């Protein structure tokens, strides 16, 4: 069994066939799925989905691209939702995104810091979105003592050297579809170098679809392709990779304690 630690089943791309998508995931050995809500609309849809499906859990926070739209009321709302719902297992995705220019960097940083503080108050780990902002992300994580709650570097794309720094800060490394891309050198290097007890797998569906389905809509069933590729790169069995990443996810999200 495997766990998809980051998926957007709340995206409009699944409005027509969500039930079938979840069934396909189960049929491919996906034991649990973590749905990420990152603004008002996607958080509300996340809550509906985790209420309906026993094997789907929630991660809620505010995305850095939309940081300019985030108010203190929004963050208070997120905090209360987490306190009220034991199926919400982490805060995020939060972080910095310097690829898009919708939200000024200073506002992104402020909202990022506020969410780390929120995570400490509710005693939940954090899920980090980092796009073209590694240095500033690392600085904020260190300054805000994010190691106290720990977290996941979602869809990790930085170097093996950065990976080591991240792990020292009580973080896990999550890899998705790009590890299957032919020319994705860095994710493959990380897949081989990351300690097995700090590795997680994800799809980020409907985005970042793994080979050979690249260019089509991604879905959680395809997390198996990610796991197979990493197992091949590490020269271990698929079963050993699946077992390790599942144990890591259960430990990180503290699901063994709830069941």
C-alpha cells in the first residue's frame, strides 16, 4: 500500500468523476490521500471531501501566490477549522513562489511566517511550497524555528545539498511526477540520496503528471509510477519503497495515533 501525500482532489478538474478517480487510486494500492486546500474555495471543497471519504485527509493553509488576498480573518478561520477537525493533519501549502508575480515578496513572507506561527499553536506540521525561492524559504524556516513542528518540502526540486539542510531541520522530502521525467536530473539525484526514513511520495494531481501520462490530467493512482521510478533509481524493490514511504507518512501525519 502507498500514500499520496499531496493531491488536489478539490480541483475543478475532478468535478465530473471524483468517485471514479478515488476508486482507481484504491485499486492501484493507494491507501490514503492527503487533499490540499490553499484558499477559501479549495479549503471548503477539501472539507466536503474528507467528510465523505474515510481514506482522504486534509491539509489546509494559504498558497503564496495568493498571499495578497489572505487576511488575518482567513488565518483565524483556518486555525479554528484545524482545531475542530481531527482529519486535518497539517498546515499548508505555505511558502514562497517567485515564479508568478501576483503577490509581492514581502507579503508572501509575512503570510508564510504567520502560518508557521499558526502551525505551532495548533501543533501540526507544515507543508512547504517553494518555487524559485529556496534561499528565502530556508531563511524563514530557520528564523521561525520551523523545526519545532517539522514539515514536508512538497514536490522538492532543489539540490541534494539543500536536501540535507532541510532534513536537519526536521523535514521530510516529498517527490512526485518530475522524478519520472527524462531530463529531470536533480529530482533523480535527490531520489537516490534522500535517507529512506525521510522520503515521501505524492502526485500534486491534477498537475505534474508522471511519465508516460505526461500532458494529461494527473490523478492519485499515478503515485504508483512515482514509487516505481524511485525504487528503480535506488535499486530496491517496489515493496520496500512502498513500505518505507507509507510508514513515513503515517508517522509524519500522526495517523497511527488516531486509528
